[in-house]
C-alpha cells in the first residue's frame, strides 16, 4: 500500500492510496487509472512522494477510500460512490511535512517516505480499443528516502529491520499486515552494497 502525495493545479495537495506498485533498486513502477487526479498531477509536475504506511495507520488510510481529488467527480467514480475531498491530509488525520527535493509534502506518520521524479510513462492495454488510454504505468526514480528510526537496524544508518517494519498491505480490496518471519533466506547473506546502482549516486548529487 502506498499513499502518493502530489500537487494539484491550484497548488493544493492531493493524497491518494494505491496498491499497484513495485520497486527495482531506486526505481518504482506505479499502475494508475489514467483519468485519476494523481495521474494527471504526476504527468504535469513529474514529481511525487511515495509514503508507505504501517499497519497501525489502517484507519487513517481507510478514511481516504471513496474520495477523489478530482472536481467534478468523474462519472465512473461517481457511480461507485466517490466524492470530492479537497483536504486529503485533514480527512485522513495525517500531517504534511515539507520534502527536500520535490514540491509535494511527505506524510509524517508514515515510517517510509520516498521523494521521486517521473522518468517514463507507458500505456497499458493499448492493443484493446475498449481499454486504450484508461491505465498507465509510471516509472519514477527515487531521489530521497526518509525512514523512521523505530524501524532501522540499531546502529545502522541505512538498513531497515524487517522485524520492525510492518507495512500495510491491500489484498483483494482488504487490508492486511505481515505474518511473523517464516524462514531466513540465503539471499540475505549477500551484502547490500552489491545491489547499489547508479541512481543512489544521482540522489546524493
């Protein structure tokens, strides 16, 4: 689950939950409805913050369900019960904090927040006239990562303790957390420096 903060055309902030996201290194891929306010904002400003809520924030995240930053509400969302909400942070009871490299604020309560810029946009189902133009995947490059000390490995400046990090997960439109660790992985014996790519150097520059 990701809360994406972006800036609306009038300068106000939009905050939207989404679950179609994955990361490869310091790149992220976001799957969004092309007509959503978040998608419009990303394509216009080319920047965002990807805030990762913990399972303790489930009630805050759920308050954003069936809300949209679009005004007027698109017909498809209106039929599904959505309503316009101009103050997403206030609605969710969350706190905006100024970012360092992008205009949208990050969510203070989220244990992880990643400031990012758009690098590429790809259409989905372009072969199908009925779906063409309805979904986009947006590739973003992370520029700055903010992590709460409560989930860091003690004594380490850049490692997250997976036993402390309890991300909120959406599965089939229901909220879940993580179960306890099942088994240690041999992949965990590989030093993390082996995975560091050039995007980290770009972010530090």
